[in-house]
């Protein structure tokens, strides 16, 4: 009989040092281009964690951001740091992580958003995330700047806010990757 995947949800403030270190190590193993700023982006919100035999094998987080769309500032649950250890993939762990975070997004935010690599796009689309077809922008200290490299990689999970997927979408400022 397959083992049920149990997901623990915890705020960054409630993670002990060992768990934070394990999550960071896991993400550095999963992503060959992971940076210190990418790790920082995953902090400050809620983390979905999966452990097997006392070891962290899956992580994802949702942090609050502000996106501008249609003349409105929207409270966004932005998904970061979704990763499952290589030897544990294909067993439903990614699905379990996303189910937990999507529940948070639907109950607490105007919309969800994430940046998806090509290999993950089908996974998110199958879960109801929709490709943003419009142009992407970012608020920066120098003003609003176009982020054309992100076009075609941004996905949203509509919740309460009316969205025009063909319109412009602007994210708030942060160090490192803006989206």
C-alpha cells in the first residue's frame, strides 16, 4: 500500500534552523542556478514541507507580493522554491505541496502567481494555473521597466480578482530575479 504524503505548513518564523538549512540545501540540489537571492525570495511566508524517514524531501513556499493589473494593486500569493528531491520525484509529492499552497492562495489572496520553467509548465497548467499572455513589467527604484524575458513563463491562479490574461502585469520590486 502506498504511503500517504503528509504536508506540514509552517511560517518561516516557525522553522527551526535545521529545517531552514535542510530546505535551502534541498533547493540548491534541485536547481542548478539557485542563488542566495532566490532563497531569500522563498522566505517570509508559508512553507509546505514533506519529510520521509526524518529527511526533508519536498519544499514549496508562498509569499505575499503586490502585482499591478488593470489599474489595481492586487494582493498576490507568489509561489517560490518548489522542489522535490530527485530520487523521490514521480510519487505525487509535488502535487501534495501545490495542493497545500493553492488552498492558502485561494483563501488569502486576490490571485496566485509563479514563474515556471519550461519543464514545469505542463504540471502547473494541469493544476489550473493559467499562462499570462500579456506583457510583464516590474516596479524598480528607477521606475517601471519591461521584463520581456519573463513573458511566456508567468502563470497565475485566479481567485477573487477579475483578470485579463492578455493585459499588462507589473510586479513589485525585490533584489535578484524580479519575477
